[in-house]
C-alpha cells in the first residue's frame, strides 16, 4: 500500500507543478486557463486520494502496534533546510546582478531544500497522531514539490531570457560518475523572419498595365487627341494644345526598373529598421531584469 500512495503523491505533485507552469504561461500569453486548471485539479485529486489511503493505512497500523514517539523537528533543522533552499537562489541571483555570464546554479539543491523545509515545517506544526504523516506528505506534494521546481526553473528561465547562460554540475554515469558541467544556453539572438516585402511601386505599374485599353490610332488622330509627326512618331495632344510623346517598350522597361529599384530601397530601409530595433531590444534584455540595475530605454 505504501508504494501506491507514494506514487500517487509524486504524480499529484508533478501534476500540480505542470499545471502551475501552464497557468503562468497562459497568464503571460493571455490564453485560456481551463486546461491548466484541469491539470491542477487532477493533481490535487491524486494528492487527496493518496492522503486518504495513507491515513487509512496509518490508522490500521496504529491499531495494531504501539505508537512511536516522534519529536518535532528542531529550529536548527528548519534553518538548515531553509538555507539549502534559498542560498543557491541568492548566490545565482548575485552572479546575475554582477553580470557574470554564465551564472552557476544548483537547481537540485533548491528543489531538495524546498521539499525538506516543507516537510519539516508541516511536521513541526501538526500534532502527533495518525494524520501527521499524511498531512506532511500532502504539504510536500501540494506545496513543497511545486514551489521547489518553480523556484529552481523560473530563475534559470529569467536568466536565459536576459541573454545569460546558466551552468550546473551533474554526474555522468558514462564517465564513471565524474562531475561534468551542463550549460543551459540563453535565448537565441537571431533576427526573426521578416514578413514578405510589399512592392507597392511595382504593383502600381502592373495595375496601370492591367487597366490599359487599346485605342484606334487613326480615330484618335481624327479626333485631335493624337498627332503623327513627320518622322512617324506619335504624340498625344492635350486640350491646351501641348503635346507629349507616347512611350514605347523601352520606356515601359525603364518605368518597371525604376519601380523595382524603389521597392528595393524601401525593403532595405525596412530591414535596417528591423535590425536596429532588434539590436536595441537585445541590449535592453541583456542589461535588464535586475533588481539593482535598470536598462536605459
């Protein structure tokens, strides 16, 4: 029975943690929170079920054997667990404030410290009895595991967002349990894909060509709106009597080239503006996110 409710505690704690992650992401992206709330509800239900089974098991055990004398955790033990939880966080944040890159973190100590502190605090607060052990496990599954994981992961995510790497020490079984450094790399600094360029000048030329209509030259000459010069060149005649030459294929090609060049210049200007804005955003992120140092806008 002990294995069953222990697995239920673990599954429930992980469910609450994952749901909390999804809720924070949903709040940041303004997306619906119903799926995340459902995950949290399932996790809480598993924890409650595990606690009921745990309490029933403890009650049966207490009825069959004499109750063990247990002492409340001492204050130094609570302080040690609190230090195990908080000191790695404070040390990592101090490195971040000093612009040290990469920041060294120990997330496993943070998780272990949070779980231990929650467990010891719950046992210190609760009275001795058959529900003391289930109550302590509920506290660990519902609060210790989620808080430990969140306080371990969120600072690293914060460092990465502000373009700072994070490193930690891990044991590698392939290297005979030798310690190696694992790097959690910062967010990519690549320029996002640009939207398709708008070629307004070229589209205007194409629209003019699409709206062009064939005319009867002889009829236009007879109406006085066109004139044929001595060298055979056709010109248009305005109401005030002024004339303008009628362009040919070379003129059309020249207009198309000018439109393409105008669109190219505009696209280059937009690209330069995007690169400049992205560089400024990266610099703000690189300098920001700290309590005692604020980036200039």
